[in-house]
């Protein structure tokens, strides 16, 4: 019965780790009680804010799901890392896998691999762990949604992993939802 329900929702794979596919795959997962959901191999992931929460939880989970995220960091003049090592308290250090690492910028100023991910027809997962910086990224997030909106609308999922969302966040979510973005919250306020 579970496999039939997954097929109805556009989900295929093992019952404990289904693979999502198709243009509506990101909109229909809320009814599933899946602990582990693995996005299709062609899915793209943008992560804004590769700090401790971003790297230690979000990017690590993304890697475990088979995704290589594009990391967007606040511009601070530091060099782009060649690699990122994750050191957990009681585990062996391991390297995190990422597609690209670049500064957060206006949509037209993002680096080519990031723009290509945004412009692709593949499902796009956008995660944030910016803290107070989320407020400054509202226009970028809205621009990403507008760029992906259209007749061939690609599935887009935003998960904001924030403790402080700022006063403009609710307006941003309303705009993103009007543009077809599935907005999920993962925050403590």
C-alpha cells in the first residue's frame, strides 16, 4: 500500500528512502511520513549561509541524500575553499562535497554554475541558515522564484533553517508561494 501511495504522489523507490521525480514531486511530500527522502539525481541544491548549522547539518544531510549543493556565503573577502572538512564531536572528520562556493549576490551577478542551477528545469532545493542575514537575502530569494516561475515551472522547495526570521519574512513567503515555491519552516522563534 505504501508503494502504491508513493507512485500516486510521483515518488518511487524503497519505502524507507523513496526517490522523488517529476515536476510536482516537491509539493506532495508533506503527507508522507518518510524519515528519509532522497531527491532525484538531477535535483539541484542551493544553500545560503554555510556556517556551522549550514555545514554541520544541512550540507551534510544533503550529501547523504546524494546532492552536491552550491554554497552561497556572505561576501567577506576570504578565499573560496577547495574543500570543507566536517568534524563532529565523536566521529572521524569527513569532507563535505559541494558543487560550487561563491558569494551571495544579486541574481544577475551570481556565478555561472549557480545561475545554471537556478535556470534548470530540475527540482531545486533552497536552504538557508543565515541568521539575521536572511533579511538581506529576501530580494535574491524572490528573484530565484521569479526566474523559475513560468509555464514549465520547475519544482522549488525553500527550507528556512533560522532562529530569527526578521520582519519581512512573512511577506517573502507569501510572494514565494504565489510564484509556486513550496516554503517549509524549520526554525525556533
